[in-house]
C-alpha cells in the first residue's frame, strides 16, 4: 500500500469519525427535545459530499448522507391510535367532573337536600296548618327549590354553550395542524430533513389526540391522513374542517363538516369526539331528565294545592307559577310570593286544624309521580348515571395513560436518546479520530523522510 493511499484512507477515517462525533453530539443536545428521534451514523457509508443532501428511504429507514434516522413505525402507529382514545377519555373525565360539580351532590345546598327540606316544610305545616311562620318556611323552601333548579339548568346550558365554543377552538387547532403538515409534506417532496420528520410525528400525535385519525405513508414518504373514511391530507391536497352550530332555545348542537362540499364528518374519538358527545348527547339528556323532574314537581304540587283551602277559605291557587314547565323557569307563583297566607293546607273551607292537603303535598315525595318512580329515586338515578359515567371515564383514562406510557417506553428504547450510550459512542469516535490523526501524522513523517532521502 502506497503512502498516498494510506493518507487518503486516514483522511476518510478522520472525516468519518468527525461526522460521527457531530451526530452523537446532536443526539446529546436534543435529549430533552420533544419528538426527537436519535440518529445513528453508518460508518461504512461516510463521504463528505453526502452530508448535506436530502434524506432518502432505504428498507423502511430514512437516511441522510451517512446518518440513519432511528424509528419504530409500528409502535408509533399504535401510539397514534391510543392517543385518540386517551384524548377522548381525558376529555370525558374532565367534562363529566365539571357536570358533577354543577349538581354539587352531596353538599348541603345540593338539590337532593333542598328537595328534602321542601317536603319536610310541608310536613311541619301539616302538623300546625294555621302557623304563619311555618307557611313562611314553606314559601322560603319553595323559593330555594326553584332557585336550585334554575341554577343547575343555567349552569348546564352554559356548559353546553362553552363546549360548543371549545369544539370550534379544537377544529381551528386541527386546521392549523393540517396546514403545518401540508407544508412539511411539500418539504419532504423537495428533499426534507430529519427535523421535519420529527416535527411531523409530533404534529400527527397532537392531531391524533383531537380526532379519530387514519395515518399512512405513501411511496414518496408523504403522509396521507383521513378521518371516518374522508381524506384530510394527501401530498399537496388538503381539506379543512368546520364546526356548524345550531341553537335551539338557547341549547346548542354541533356537527363537523368539511369546509367545502358540506360533507358531514363522523368524528367519534379524540377530544373533539368527546366534546361532540357532551354537547349533543350528554347535556341534552341530563337537562331533559332535570326538566321532567321539575315539571312533575310543579304539576303535582299545583294540582294538590289548587284543590286545597287556606285558613280564609281561599282555593284554586297555584303554588308554583303556571309557567313552570321546566327546571329553567320553575318559580313560586306571584300570588304566594305576595301573600304567604294563601298557602293551602286543608281539604275543605272552614276546617281549622285540618292539614290534610299540606300532608298530601308532603307525601308526594313517596309517590311514583315521575318516570314511574319516586322523585328521590328518579333524581338519584340521574346522579348515579352521571357519577358512573365519570368513574368509568376516569378508569379508562388511567388505563389509557398506562398503555400509552408503556408504548412510549418501547419506542424510546429504540429511537430515544440514552445519554450513557451516546457518551460511550462519543469516547469511541474520539479514539477513532485520534487514531486517524496519528496515522496521518505518521504518514507525514514517513513522506518527509523519503523526500529527504532523495
């Protein structure tokens, strides 16, 4: 082997070790960078001329010059699927917890305790039907009951409206991510870089948390994204989503459509899937049950109260307003608010000490007057349903967190950066660099010696 050949080999080795040190240093510098996938040097393919070319794809792996982008595509695909479920369960848990807080059970001011106090006030009045102070207590408990219904109704409607707004914000976020992914797709088509691949993975993970997403890579390395069978992104083709809001008596419903073509989208998972279920199904269902409860109490109490007489023989008076048709508008009648002496207690006129009507109203709490069951059972079924959904969402979210964490650990074991491993490689490459430099130095001395001998 000639000295020039040896010098050339040493030069190539020097460049190889130098590039390897640079790649390793880049791995170490990005150990805490979100979405970063470690790079590995292929020392058998090192040439200085290829270091800055765009990447290519070989056997499913991306290479750029002598660097290899280490990835685990199968696990990353699984993670994107699990992100969709985790996004839904997390948002389910958050929404249902907020709804539980609206009902506020089992606090003293919660509806169950307010209803119990209302029925007890009628029972007390039945024992002393002419006691004006007890009539005042019945009036106050009735006002408190109506106000509690009103508050819960208002808070649920506000939660409904806020959820509709949240959906719009999430849809805007989806569209922004699609814009960024389209730009990356275009960059990949013209060469691309490992940094773009890492950024693309982060964006797809974020998008998977928002909607149910199908992801695959075409032959050019560009991502094709679709949801519910509808393509959102393919090459330089891109769709946008829009939220269409319908308002019915102050209660909003939302549908997701393509911004062009009015094509309805079937989004069932991710954060948006959860929010759609809350705004379109959960809250309307809870409000419907709450309204049925309030209307039943109002109708039954009014029917019984109109049949009764007060101490002055007045009859036919509604206790609740005739306009009390749901939890949002239930209220004490203006007549009772103006004169609590009009509260009826007896079943006939001029019957001092008769509290039979007051007792009958108190007994309504044990009658099957709403949904074929008692008031307490009907309400507890509603609260139990919400609580069960919240508990289930919390359990599913916890399980999903553990599953995603397990997949992340598997992915990081392949494509994550290990400082110990990188530092070991750094020492190896430095030793290789020093050896190549020593050979060059030795060849230089030999060439000087040969020249001096001539």
